[in-house]
C-alpha cells in the first residue's frame, strides 16, 4: 500500500473504497454466520467514532476494550484510532481488582465492554476509578435494569445524528491522524512486577503487519479465526493490524466453547494457536482413533508411519524416494486429507505457534500431515514480530530468521537485542523502564538469552537472568537443558546445575504415570514413587534419555558444554506444597538448591550413593518424612566431532 | 414471550380450588387450594410422597381430580388431556429427563415447536413452501433459546452423550421453545452438583426476568427454593400445610414439624 495509508483508519477507508463488498468481518450469531463487508465496517466505525466524539472522547484519550472477540469490539478499536485516541484492550477474564489497576493506570474515561458479566466487573471497579465516566455494552442481555451505562446501538445512533450535524468532522479527524501517533496500548502480563502499558504507534504495527503479510504472502482472500484474547499482542497483530493492512476476513466464534466447531466451519487459511491447543487437538484425534474399528486403526497407523518418514520433507520441498511419494499421495486421500478436514485445517496455508516450547513429536505430527506449522518469536514490545520461520526452512528448535526490517544482535551475556520500526515508543508513565529496556543505540533488550545457529536461525534458550556460565566460560542455560530433558514422556521434572561449576549435573523426577505403565508392562513390581524411582531399571531408562540429550547437545558447538555428566532420580516428586515449585509449576531453583545441598555436593564430589531424609507435606496438611539412599548415575557424554560424525 | 415484558407480578392466572385426587383407596391430594399469579415463580415443596408431582400432573391434565375446580386464564377447565394443556400454553420438564436420546440437542429443542407448525407431514417430508418457511422461523426461535441458555457448543451433539446437568438444560430449552405462558418444572435441579445448580438457578431467574414466564416448580433443595421463589406451597400427605412467601413458610410451625418430625 502506497500513498498516505499510514494509519489504520486510513487503511480501513482505503479497503472500503477499493473492495467495498469484500467480507471484512464475520460473526456467528444465533447459529448463522453474519457478514459485514469493508464498506459496512467503515460505516459502523464511522457511526461509533462520531458517537464517541459526541460524548466527549478527544484526541489522545484512552478507550478501554473488554470482552471476548466480538466484531464491535474490534470496530471500537478502529473508532478510537479514527479520533486519534488509543484503544486499551484488557484481559476479559481478569477479576475486578485487576481491572482496577489498568483502568487507573491508563486513566480510562471511556470503556466499551462486551456483556453483563464485564459490566458488573467494571462497575465494581468504578468507585476506585475516578476518571471512568462512560460505559458502553455490546450484548443487551440482562442489561435492562442497569443505570448509567449505554448500549452500543444508542452510541451509534448518537453518532449518526452527530455525523449528520457535522458532516466534515469524521474525515477531518481521520486526516489529522499521524503515523507516529500511538495506535494502541497493550499491557504486559506482569509476571515480573506490575503490568506496564506498552505504547505502540501506527507506524510500528503497520511495519510489523506489512512485514508479516509480505513474508507469508497474505492478502485480501485470506481468512482467520479471531479467538485469542484481544489484549494479547498476537491477536492485535493478526486480528487487527494484519487484518486492516491486508484487508482479509476476520471471523469471530460464537462463544469460547464453540471454537473448534467454528474453526471447522470457517476453515481459515491462516491460523495461530499456542502449543497447548495443538496438543489438545492431537490428543482428541488419538483418543478417537483408539475407539475406531480395527481396519481404520490399521490404515491410520500405516499411513502415519509414511507421513512421519516423508511428510515434513515433502512440505519443505526436499527430495523424497518415489515409493514414499506414492505412499504419501495415497495417504493424502485416505488419512491426511480427511484428518485435516476434521481439524478444520483443510485450507490452512500458514499456521503459527508461539508462547511456549512445542514438543518435537507434536510439531512433526502437524507438519507431516501437510499443515504448514511454523514458529515465531516476538513480544508485546516488538509487536510480536522479531523472527519468523521461512517456508522450506523450518527447524524445530529455532524461531527462524530475523523478520524483514528487524535487526537482531546477541549481547555479550547472551541476551537477545532487537532494533527496528516495530519497537515500542515507550512504557506508559514509566520513563525509567523505557530507559532501562532501550539502550543508546536503539536496541531493545528482550530479556531472553539466545544465539544464532550455523544457518543464521535464532535459537532462544532461556531467560537472560537465569543464564549462567560454566567455569570454562561455556554458556549454562538451565531452562533450555531442563526442557530438552522434559520432552521425554518418562521425565516429569528436571533441575539442572552448573553455574560456576566444571560440568552440568541434574536432578530428575520421573513421571509416575508413564514410568509406572512402563514398569507394569515389564512386570516390574513397585510400591510407590520412591521405590520405583530407585529401581536400577528405571535409572537405566532415564540414563538413555539423558544420553540422547547429550548427543543432541554435542552436535551443536554452542551448547556442547551443557551435556549432563551426572544425574540422580529424586526420591520424591517436587511439589508446590513443599515450596519446591511455584503454583504454575515452575522450579524454584534457589530453594531447591538450598534444600538439597547435600545431593548437589554428592553430584559434584563423585560419590556413588547419598542418604537423604526430607520432610514432606501431605495433601491433608500433615507432615511426614521420606528417606532414601540415592544412587548417583554417570551419563555418557560426547565430544562434538564424534557426535557430528554420528549425526 | 416478548423480550420487553417486565417482571411484575400480576393477577391470578391459575387457580386451583379444593382439589382432591385419589387412586383407588390412596388419596394423593385432598382438598388442596392455591393460586399462581402471572410472572411469579411458585414453588411446591414437601417430603417424599406429599403429592407434589401429582399436583403438577393435575395442572397439565395428566391426572383428572375427582373433586375441585381449576381455572386457567379465567376459564374453568373441564376434563383435559396434556396436548390441550400444551395448546393453552403450559409446558413442562420432567423429574426423569424425557428427551430423545439419539437426537441432537437442536432437534430435541425443535420438537418443542411442534405445535406451532401447521404444515402437513407430506409438506414437511418434501421440505417445500410453507414447511420450509415454518422450519426457518422456528429454527430462528430455537437459536434464540440456544443462545439464551448458552448451549451453542452442544447444538449438534446427540443428547445421550451429554452430562446430566446439560440434559436438564436442554429439557428446559425444549419447554421454552413452546413459548409457554406457564412453565412447570419438576425437580429441575435433582441430581446436580452445586455449580450446576447455581447455573440452573441463574437460568430460571433469567427466563423469568427476560420473558416474564410464570413458573411452578417442585424442588427438594430448600436453599434453592427459598432463594428463587416468590411464594411457596407446602404439601404433606396430600394436604396443604403452608402457603406464603419463603419467610412466612420458614416460620410456619406445621412446616417445621413436617420436615423435622415431631415427638408423638
């Protein structure tokens, strides 16, 4: 897009001019997909913007947006932008107390909310939010007896009257917008301290949208399902920025519970989901296959073997033997095609996942049945746009190449630094935080540690603050090591040590379900977790896993030093009740190191056995002791060139 | 069933006077009188075997009392059969769910619209003209109810595969599809867990508020009854022993004795 289409409202009006009858927004309402064309969307936004203006919304003000993905909420964001205001989408599932912080921090006067549930929460927060004066709701259900709130229809009606009385107003306001105006304020999740409002300009989000659309060749004929929280930067990029940039169609599901059905009905061409969604889908498929008749199961497993062998290679356009090619074509007809259809992924050209580590089996499964699943890397501060995996160059453990227009640099400590047009303008009212995260050269400090592999792909390994150094200077990224180990279904939890030491050692928790099942199939009797964990057979099983990880590490010179030399299987499961894990099941590294100091000493002092007694808290609140003599096992390590030859 | 109807308790729409019902020598109801006002939620409570379900069956014409007068919307009722009750705007749900297990949720709710379809079976079979138009109109109404009761996600699921709480909700949806002026609920919350009960209470109140539907409900859970009803009738061994607001009933000595027992 050329010319002065450098703000979202101007882009929207351009679509209304160029493709007035092209579908822009769909929503399933009362069982039927309703469509709004670009012309209709522009008209709705115009009425809204005029309504807000008539009620006193002015340039630079903030408009809170709270609710599930509804067309009107997306339009409200555009309406605020038309007036030079800033939409502030908020997480709709947060309790009223959390609303309060954001509403106050952003000095919200106007809020557009979805339904009664959200209105109740906003009204609960209102007494503590002195600025909040105007509340509009989308869904009138249950709203009859509320006072001091206005319906969406009423707001648009006011707007249409205002528009008739001031005909030039709307166009003048849109013309007044500048590309470096702030277009949206997104709050960081606040896992580290209070949430911060990240201010992004039109220019930043349009650059990110343009880069992404160009990279994956997205155009007006694409279609996506908008179902992830509107307050999340990813949704803002896909469902607003790229939507208004490329002019494709966004589809809003009927409700949170119907997403899978809606996905199938819409058959999007472009899809985003966090790893857990892909995992749930796969689990459902597998469960249904288990229930299928024997011939169907046989066909499924036969062809999934073929897909595993060559599906991903075919997707990447790499050479594949003719026999496999034929097998895959047949599988396409019998298994992969119908399966993609059931998943609602028949039309998908590009699917992305991000946000957490995705398991290798999971990733390979989707790619092998012909779904172009890729990973990306970014954050709220970078419009979710830093690295993308190119078609034909997808690697499981990297996040891809720096995206067009983005510079990525690795700092001395391993931290990933990025620079480009998509960087945040500032944190709202937090000049200290802004100064801290953007350095003199304009690089943003992501807080993530990573490195480039030999193909120039960025590999994110850990949070920068967790990364340490081995005594020989090699990098030590505990989460990276632990995640690698934890991908084995037999291993539930792992804690790696090595900062300031000569080598890496680890504690391992077995997965009682998976290993228990394994033991039963072998006729191995055990009485409980502690007993099972101490079995020599189990140690052997875990050793194999650890050695596989070591071989993988050895093949990559950057992490060759991270190979696990010695490990032990803990006598009890790490548990949030014993303060060893957080409630979200993250290891509390410092606490564990202190509590099990004797075991760490044993790992590094070369002892073969160590006695330990630990106090545990049972679920009913009583406490007891668990004692065991733990065996410390050695794992084979590899030198990098041996591994390379093997690989 | 207009969306604008206010929730305002109006005049008596159903009056039961001196109802007595006996099956051979067993007296299920003796000399029970009470009335139901428009837009109210009226509860019938009582220990097991008190005659609650019999009372409901009398109201919708399944049982015919030997004595007594029933006046519904100003007309005194003669012998009546259930489908006539349905025609007059009385719908009900059952204590033991009575849905078509093999049919989808949507189809089950559509059956609630049956009385409103005028097309003949032949027209419906070829799905043409009047039949098609009616189907579309009725489907729109059903979708409104599906949205109202938040069961969009199970629209196409066979009822037999649903958990109990959702089946109950589907049954309520089917009763609502008939756009009843009087809705009879036979233990709508039996066998539900606390969360399902809360949901159901919310829906009953919402229906009453949104559509102004008058309801008569039987319920064992005292907390529920006291929270959502406007007035309560208490039966014991087929006799009425109390009638009034939840607070009045709670303070009624005969009711306390019936529920807690008395030392004889």
